[in-house]
């Protein structure tokens, strides 16, 4: 793409100490790379006009001690006046991804109400609905490359996950396979709920249909990212289908 910033934001081991299973773990220095505001030059003005941003993230394979390399994790702020936080949508381009989604208890920041795990492969789309924070884990042996669309005019909120020394679960490598270990810094963590990838045609989230192409073909395809209040029922139905509720 023509305007890819060739100097990505880099998350290093020392940036992640506060959210690791073993803060003393060392080894690999550079863990993942974030290319923000990616587009073809001819599309840049349109994307900005729609209030969106398209990013690409590359997560290295491997572990720190036994923990698979992951993102730091964050929440999104509430869109003023709506009671809803901004959603986000991801697409796996290469490798395997585990998306850990978690929702805080509405009154107690050290308790989690819901924790979901979605395993995704190339072509899969994963929606982060309003109200959820998220962490992406690379459990594979290859680089994980993923793209995302998100509203451009807000800053992610990292502090709640940092204050709790990570997400609700850590994914560790064992001889028997991946193991999810509860983060005991939280006062209460519910059982991990494994969920399938759910296609959402109403939101243009269809396996195998590239997210960038979706936007170019239909410039309003991701209006739900900037106007979540207009799609509240769709988000609720997505969660019900995701969790089998």
C-alpha cells in the first residue's frame, strides 16, 4: 500500500512487563509491530472523511518464559452520550489468532463479568463489541498478521489491564498443549468461554471477504464503528449467537 508507514510502533519486552504472566521473563526483545493508518493513497481522504482508520499488526511467534506472545490489551472509551464504547473489527491475514475478550463488572474494576476466547484463522473476522476489552495472542509457530478497522478519533485505554497485571487469563505453552491460567490479580474471573467465529452479514463481516475491499466497495460498510448507538440490537444479537445464550 502506498502510504504504509515504514516505521511502525513497536512493542518490546520491557513495554509488556506489567502484563506478563512472569514479569521476569526475558528473551525476545521486539514482540509486535503496529502499522497505523494504512491505505492506498487514493483512498486516504475518503477513509479520513468517514472517521475511520485501517491498521495492520504483526505479532511475532514464540513465548516469554511459557507465555505465548500477545498484545498488551486495551479497552475503548465510551462514545459520548451513547452509553456504548467504540467497537472494532479484526481480520486474520496470516497465521493463527486467539482473541481474548473480557468485560468488566459494571461497578468493580477488579472483577470480570465475562471472558471469551475466539480462535481465528486467515480470512476470519472477529468483532469486538461495545463493552469489551481485548487481547490478541499468537499461539502459532508463524507470524500472526492481522488488520483492523476502528474509529479514528479516540485513544485506546490501556490502564485497566495494566493495573490488573494482564487480562483475565494467560495462555501458556505446555507439553500437553496450550493452557489458560487465571490471572489471580483479579478478585473474580468467570470460566473461560470458548466461542466460534461468527459471520455477521448485516455488518459486512463475512469469512474470506477482505475487510479493506469491503470498505472500498461500500464506503458505509463500517458505519457501525463510528455510530455504535445505531446498531445496538445487532451487537446484542451477535453476543447471544457468540455465547449460545
